[in-house]
C-alpha cells in the first residue's frame, strides 16, 4: 500500500510539473496580409514587344495589421509572398490569350527591385485569371514594413490587343513576427 502511494505521488508530481513547467509562452505570431492593386495594358500593344507597367503606390497599412496581431514592424522576422493572382477586371470579354509570359517585381523607396512572381508559357485557353508562380522563399520584410510599395510587371505578348485591359493583382503575404 505504501508503495502504491509513493508511485501515485510521483505520477501526480510529474503531471503537475508537465502542466506548470512544460508549457512555454508563445513568442511568435503568424498571420497573412492581403493587398489588391491594378494596372492597365494599353490598347495597340504589339506582339513580341516587352511591356512594363507599374501599379500605383500601395499603402502597406502594416502598422494597423501588426497591432491587430499583437506585434509591430520592428518585431517582424520574415515576410514571404504566399500567393498572387491576376484577374481581368475590364473589359468583361477580355482574356489573357495575348500574354506569353509575365514577371512581377516589388519596389519600395531605398530598396532594390526584387522579382516575386512569374508565369511563362501562358496557354491560349481564354483564361481570365492567372495563378502566378511565386518566389516564396524571398524575404520581403523590408518592402511590406515600409510605408508604401509598388509592383512592376514586365510582360511579353504574342498577340496584339486593340483595347485597354485593366488587370487586378491580388497578393497574400505570410508574416512571421515576435509578439509584444
């Protein structure tokens, strides 16, 4: 009987130790930040001519997003592009058949341009949206924590387009940061 009590006491001690000392405070938070922007391909764009377009400046609004996730920009460890999708906004009957390939870079004041997404050999299948191949391992912390950034698109076409085509870029960034 004495042996059973001793074993029980050891088990209770181990369980309580695990509960009180085995749990560590979470030091990191992870969340996503979504951004949407637009650019326009001008009508009359010829074939096989590289075309570059920049989006308007995107306000990162990162401070409010960081605050809502119990962190701030100086606590951010890493930011990676998780996904990027292009969608034709106007005209309604347009598609991406005119595109052969596209490269998207990110820019911010005082930082060098970085390629973050590409798509090559785009099929002529009447697509109105394109899921980009993202450079997910590139740390974009300095860009997303800046006040503003822009996307630059560089494309090669294989068809002439007659009318302006407005494209929406939807991007999702994954953030890994220390909590306050």
